[in-house]
């Protein structure tokens, strides 16, 4: 039924294009999820009903995007791709040639047995020709499989890489949209179908398989029509059709073997583990803020690609090699087929007719192939029908734009406002923000001014909106209402990736990467991640030298992260037994060192620290804040950076130029430490409680 629906959709396509405003892959994907008679949508990954409307949507997707997608996936091997198409079509006709060749041999044997004289030359010629044909067929099969693996491996890499690239490119607000999450979920299903691991979808190679099945059916039907020349042939054809259509359960022997023990070497196991780590970082919501903040996108992609190639080369090295010997494996199976085709009763019946035992064998094998090929075609078509919409999701996901990305005509380049450095911040018109799914705003009616180079301390009780304000200032999330001016321009006019290059931060929910101590610190400045001097300087500024000295492998010690479950590979050493756990205070020092990786970069204008020392003792906190103070001043004491820190210790807050007292999501009081004490309001009450 599937192929007919596609055919009918060709006829009615114009009506769909006029009746519905469906133009992009996203429109097609969203329309396919609609439930008839309801405003509800199908859950992600659900099977689309095989309706005329959905068939037309599938046709629109194939018509407008198939060539572009095919070119994108196979662009690195165009000649091999063409060769793959040609060999698929050629191989689809092999069964018909095989049936015809066998029929000639059987007819010759029948003729020899029924004639008065027995002659070997003709029979040996036919048998030898068939063996050679089978040998060549086996060689072609072997080469076609080898060539196909190269093309598909390249396509698999392209899909997975672009999927990863899209994940690290999108920002946090983009993922708050439920439809976007659904889209990315189905895009992941499409990507996984290249590995044959996606439930309800198929490998994109099966679209080519559909064409091969059609070619195979046509070749068999053509062969049947070619040899049917009399009423006797028609009766034999009917008899063969009836016998073949009886219980279609034919035992098949399946041989499977593995030519190698799939053991990873230590290098390959490390690469496989690293590939999963990079994928985990790209896909996890936990890491996304710092992926944006520290610009880790290219590092993640290059690390994943390098590890992917290492693992792939290992798997490729263990695959069976193309060999001329492989052609013999199918050659001797001809005798099994010949024995199966011998039917003594029919031989007696056909001795006096124009039909032969060969024609009976041909009819039976061709009809059998046509029936099974047709069944496979229907099944494959139904699965391909579902896969079209997963393909639409993948194509649509590559066109997603980060919500924080400004339009090209509105974009401005970042420039420091003052020669000395630092940024100025003005919150106007009651800046407010409500988290998706919440009824009450987390931030509301926020207004304040901060001069470039000043230090601002944000204090308040838990849940008062301090961390939310920090994320907005870091351009991790957007605000719903109001206006935020940075260096004279709306913060929405800056490219977030460019803006992030001029700031550093310690976030309250900082990331704990399942990697080495060195990389956990070095990601704070990807350009210097390989510089031991830069990392040691940052570690020293965070006063984390003692932690490094206590680790078994120093900076190269793998740290255990609770957010990542390592994957075990055959032949590898369990990472859980070699990783090292740290306390909360030790992890916090790593986060501080990560932020200090950019400390001496002259382009850094803003430092934001969200409870950077909450797990440290009072002495350590004072030392860290003294370091922060030095980093925000020139040697002559003049200001070089703007700094904002969130803290519960008011003894540290009083050292700031300005203090913001937050309550119930808004800035209740703003001014210097002395001014707020004179007001004798909430800040004074909180300060007196802490002294």
C-alpha cells in the first residue's frame, strides 16, 4: 500500500502546497505530528499514520530536500557514491541471471537424460560459465560492500558531527522550547539510524534498497514473460505460483561469524571514552552554560572528531579485507540450488510437453523472489515513510538559530567603554524574567547603574534572584521585560560568543568535567589549554597547588564527575578505578582556577563570581577575594575590570563599591555599604545579624 500512497501523492501535491503554508523541513515535521481532530501533537518518535496528507508531506520533503541532503552526506566521496548506486542496481539483477543460468543447466541435464546419447561438452560449458559468473558476482559483492562501508562511514561521521555541532551551537534559551526539544529528539533518532540502533526508523541506505528491490522485481517479471511462450508454460507457471504461495516458511541457514576478537587497545579505549565524554558535554544541560561562557564549541568538536577517527580506524582495521578468494564462497552453493531444483515427478510429467524442468525451476525461483521482494519492499516503504519525517527533523535542526543570536542588521561589535577597561551596565525599565513553566517571576523590576571598573556585591537570602541576575548579565539566559545596556548598547545587540570573550565567571552550578585536572582548569581559556605555564598560574591564583600535589598524577589525574557515567569497552581499564574524587571545596577551587585562566587577558572586562567560596573557610575566602581585588586593578591601583560577586558574607560585601540587596526577585536597596547601613533597612538588618 505504501508505494501507491506515494504515487497518489504526486498527483495531489499542488493542492497541499496551496492549502497549507508548508515550505520548510520544520513546517513539514510539525505538520506530520498533528493528530486529526485534535490540537494535540504526537509524542516524539511516534509512528506517523499512513494517510494521504502525510504521504503528500513526505513527498514534499523528498522533493525539496533529498538532493541537498544526499549531496551533504555523500559529498566527500562523489565517485564512490555513484559507484555504490550502480553496484546496487547491478546486484539487484543477479537473482534473475542466476535463475536463468540454472534453468539452462537443468534443461541441458534433462536433455542429456532423455536423449539417446550423453554429451558432456555443452553441460560442462554451461556449468563452468555459471561458476565463473558466480565467482565474479562474489567479487562484485565483496567490493560493493567494501565501497558501501566507506561511503556510509563518511555519511555517518557527517551526520554525527553536524548533530554535535548543532548541540554545542544552541544556547540555553533555545532548549527551553518544548517543540525544539522534540525536534532535537527526533533528529537524534535519525542520526542513530545510521548505526541501525534507532527504534522505528531505518538506515538511510534502505532508501537505496527500495530502488534495488523494485529493479529485482522488474527483472524477474521480465524474465518470466520472456520464457512463457505456450499454454503449457502458462500451466507450469500457475502450478509454480500455487506451490510457492503455500506456506511461505522456508528454512534458511544463517551463518554468522566474527573474524576477530573485538578488543580495544588502551589507546583505542581512551579514544572511545573521550568520544563519549565530548558527546556527553555537548548533550548535557548541566554543561551548557559553561560551554557557552568559555566558548568550548570548537574544542568539543575537534576532540570528538579526533577520537571518532581513532575508533573508526580501529574498527576498519579489523574488518575482513577484500579478497579474490571470497568469490569462491558462493560458487559452490550452486550445487545446493541445483539439487533443490531437481524434481523427479515433474521430470516425468514434462517429458512430453514443450515446457521443461528448467522452466519450472525458473518459475519457482522467480516467483519466490518476486513475492519476497515485494513483501520486503512494502515493509521497507512503510519504514521509509516514517524515516522521512525523522529526516525532516534532522534537516530542520540544522537550521535552528540560537535565540540569543541577534539579527545581522541589529548586531554591533563589542567595544570597551573606557580606556582603562571594564564595562558599564545599566538596567532600565524594570528588567524581569520568568523561568519557563513557572507562574511567578524569578526576577522582577530590576533597575541599577554600574560604572565601568566598579565592584558590585549582590547579597540577599536564598531564592531572591541573585543567580538569575548573574546568568542574565552573563548572557546565558535572556530577560522577558526591560532593557539592559552594556557599554552604551543593548546587550541583545551583541553576538553572545563575542561578548563571552570579554568576561570570565565562576557559576554557582559550575561544571565538573570527567576529565583530567589540567583540562578541568584549561577549559577556562581554550587557546591556552595546552600551556602548562598558564594552567599553573591559574592554579596558583586559586591557591589550589596543594590539591595538585596531593593527586597521584598531578595535573594529569582524571577527576571523577558525578554527572558522567563512564562506558566500559572490551580490553580497556575501568575509568572508575583510575579516576580521583574531590571534595566540594576542592572542586570549587578548580572552578575558581578555571575563571582565572582568563585573569591576565587584557580583553577581559567583566568578572562575575556567584558564591565562589561557599565551600571554603573564612581565611580561604578572604585570600581569594584579595586575589580578585588584585586582578581588577592595575599596578598603580587604578581600575581595569568590572567585577560582580554574589556572596552571603557581608564582611566581604562591604569592600565593594556598590551593594545590591535583593529580596523576592528584585533589588530592594542599592548603594554603598555605608549608605545602606544609614537606611537601616533590609541590608542593615542582614549585616547586623552576620556581625
